[in-house]
C-alpha cells in the first residue's frame, strides 16, 4: 500500500508531465472556438517551466535538505555500527548489461567505503533490495558482489535484503538488528535524502546519527542563479519535492514525530 501511495504521489508531482499535457491541450484548443482556454493552458505550462526549470526552485529545496544535517567532524566512541542505505545502482541497466551500473547517487557507496575504512572496527548494515527475484537487480546482491571484489571484510557486514522503500529500510532493519535502547548507529545516505530517512529511522525506534554524503548542490544558492539547463532544473525539482512530499506523508501517517527532522 505504501508503494502505491508513494508512486501515485510521484506521478502527481511530475511537473514535466503536466507541462506537456498543458501545452498539448493549449495547442489543440487554439484552433477551436475555445482558443482563449488554449492560451490559458499555454501560459500555465510556461509558468510551470519558469518556476521549476529556470528559477532555481528545485536547487533551493535540495540545498535546504542537504544543509539540514552538518557533516560530522568525528563520531562518538560508543557508536555501534554503520547503516548504509541502498539507492546507488541503476536497477534497469545493471541486469541488462550483466554488470553493476550506478546512478547519480553512486556517491553514497563511495563515501561509505571511505568511512568504513576509517573506522574498521564498526560493523556495517546494508539495507536495500529492489527486485528480489532478479539477483542482478537486487541492491543487496550488488553490494555484496562489490564489497567482495574490493576485498572488504565481509564478516563486518549484515544485509537487510527485502526492503524496497525507506519506510521498509527503517522497519526491517530494526527487526533484523534489534538494537538496544540508546544504541547509536551512523545513518549514511545522500544528503538530500537524509532528513526523510532520519525521520523514519527515529520513528521506527533507531537512535541514529545522521551522516550526510553524496552532495549535489552548493551550500548557498541565490534566487538570481537562473539556469537554462532545463533538464537539470526539472530533475532538482522532482528530487526535492519528492523528499518534502515524502516527509509530509510520513508525518501525517504517524511514521515520524517531526515533519522535518531536527539535527
């Protein structure tokens, strides 16, 4: 049910789809008796394009999310382990190519490897599945193969290999590890995704220390930083509004006590 709601929400915030529909309807109506309505649709599509793709609205949202939790300068000595969330792999291209292929969030696993090497005494929990039936499209399988190929100490690693959403990441990981109250774990994921993940993990009973990685935005962005790279603007908008929408639905559903989790 959670996946259905989240996918439906994702479709509803697909501004690029609305722009195409508005432009298409507007052009058709221009050649009918309802030409004034056609003009309104075209104006609406143009406004959406300016707000989401040219004005740095999406960039501002992502920058806000990435700045929510500061980069730790060190970690407490009593940390019990590191949680790495999936999301670094292209689960369509990987099985098609027969080898691990990464997406724009590949920085998650790269920065994790640096962190894990710095703290070799800490156990690791990887949480993420994807297509459970297809090993090449399964994030846990890909991560295991990657770590083994790098000579990683696999005795340190536990795999939670059933979750397909961040909600399930938090819940199933808690059931697997069953941390004691007060146990501290580092939560590693993309900086823009971290606020939503922290809220869900705290709501599931975890005591997590946010560890942002995989930054994509400048720390400060001006509204005057207009950009004619439309695809980048639309992508930033989609990622940013997806996170805000996810935090909103999670808060309303009682999965977290904070709409936007505090540092």
